[in-house]
C-alpha cells in the first residue's frame, strides 16, 4: 500500500470514528462500530490504532491540524495582521462551540474528553497557543501589536478565553451572536493588544 493510500485509509477510519462518536457517543462507540462504519475489518482498524484511546488521540491530533488551518484562513482574508487576529479569535471560539465531536464529548461524558482537549501541550491547545503566538509576533513586527506583550503569554490568554466558551455554557455574551462575539474580539484583541493610534 502506498503512502497516499495509507494516509487516505487512516483518514477514512478517523472520519468514521468521528461520525460514530457523534451518533452513538464516544464512550459507547466500540472499535467494531468504527470498523463497520468505515467498511473495514477490525484487523485493519487495529493496524492503524492500537486501541480506542489511541483512536481518540489521533482524532484530536487531526482536529488540532484543522483548527490551525481554520485560524490561518481567517488571517488570510483580513486586511491587517491585527484584524486577522481578531477574526481568528472569533473563528477559534466558533470552532470549539460548533464542533460536533467535541460538543458531544463535553455534553455526554466530560471526564473522557475534556482533559484531553484542555490539557497543556494537548494537540488542540498546543496548536492554538503556537499559532496565536506566531501571529502576535507578526503583528509586533508590523507595528500593529504592542511590543510590551509577551507573545506566548498573550496567546495562552486568548486560548483560555476561547476554551472558556467551550467549557462553560453561554451567559451574557453568546458565541452565536455575530455582533456580540465580534465586539468581544475588538475589545480583547484590538484594544487589548493593538498599538494605540493617535
């Protein structure tokens, strides 16, 4: 089997796992369920993932990569580094609050998934902090973000805020309200990190 075929097969198995997790629940889904949904034998599934924990970890790793790509697309469509960072902050909140697998895991069985999602150096948090930190450095170099800000500290604060909308139910500010969430981004990112203009 070629590298591309192996990569595609692995992706098919992860996609099947995601669908099963949403439909059946993460804890109730078995490796047999995933193999059946992917049209594969159990032996094939176990060649890629030693057990269900390894499958969950691989899925979160894939979602960390998707998260990074989603943030990057937000920046590429903005007219400045700071505006892109604001947009990415909103995208980050929406990624977590609208994600079907992550939301199912949070609502159904927090102990199984939340620790993996929110853990420091976990694939999702790691992807977010690294990406936000690099973008903050780019904004500092462009003269749009304050140079007295430590990029990794600011990136961690942004990730903590993003995750707070995922782990706690909406209160006053609602992530599905465009006006509210963009206003939050302007206050936190634009005013908090941006260079004051005369």
